[in-house]
């Protein structure tokens, strides 16, 4: 008998976020968001178990 908790998962939970920005990505209104995309994505990439 095997312990199911010891096995690696065979599936991934996915989430999709869809946004409809109120301004263009190069606008001053979204400058802070755009400036933080790379750092946030780098943090995600470095997180154990994170899958794109």
C-alpha cells in the first residue's frame, strides 16, 4: 500500500486573471504596475512549485 501524500502531484491548479486596463500600458496611470511586472514575475519564478 502506498501513501498518497508521499507521491508527487500529477496535476496542477491553474488560475487565469484577465484584465481590461483603463489606460494603455505605457500611460502614467499604469507606470507603477508595469515597473513591477518583472520583479513580481522573478519572485514567482523563484518560488518552489510555481509553474507558468
